[in-house]
C-alpha cells in the first residue's frame, strides 16, 4: 500500500506527554480498536513519529478508516501500511483530503464531487472518527469515498 502523510501537530491526543511525543503503540491500538472497525488483526509499531501497521483487514474501507484514525492522532506524521493485507482490496486509489482553515464538509464535497449537498457521503465515510459534521479542524485528514 504505502506511506501516508499527516500533520504531526494536530489531532486527537492520546496518553501523556507533550504534543511532539507520539503516543505508544499500545495507546494507538487501544484507540483504533475502540472504533470497532474490524482491525483486530492489525498490529502497530511506532518508529519515530511514524505508525507502522501490519496485519490484515477485511476490506478497503476498513483499511482507509484505520489509516485516517491513526494519522489523525497528535504526534503521528506518517502511517506506513506496506505490510497490511486487504482481503477484498478495491483497485481504486485511496483519496484523502487535508482540511484547510475555512473548510467545511460542504466545501470539501463541492471540491471533490462538484456538489456540496453530497457532504453526508464524506461524513459517513469518516464515522466513527467523526461524531459531528461540523467538528473538523485544519490539518485533519478525511477519507473521500467514490460516489456509487
């Protein structure tokens, strides 16, 4: 799969320590599992500010959600997925969007779909990491699903 870049200085804070210290692999795994995505067979290792994930997931959406959940953690700047097997891989490229100042889901949907009213697709694709469509922040990465 590859390496995905994120903004290290923004995101959900886990554990203790300053904003520059990445969380432990145990804390990351516990947080990832709390979303109940189907990531039980995923293992996480921390190398500097990179979360390296290995293992297997059932489909592309679980893979993408795991990458976004891990990458949107304070102190993590990269998620490496080279050793992740996706059982029902979708050949379409993963599309991620970095939230900029002034963005909202409507504007993001207009940019990617040409229609702001499609923003619920983006919201649903990022649940349960997003609990409210109005609570996004600059630097956050969001999955942009293909419209079906």
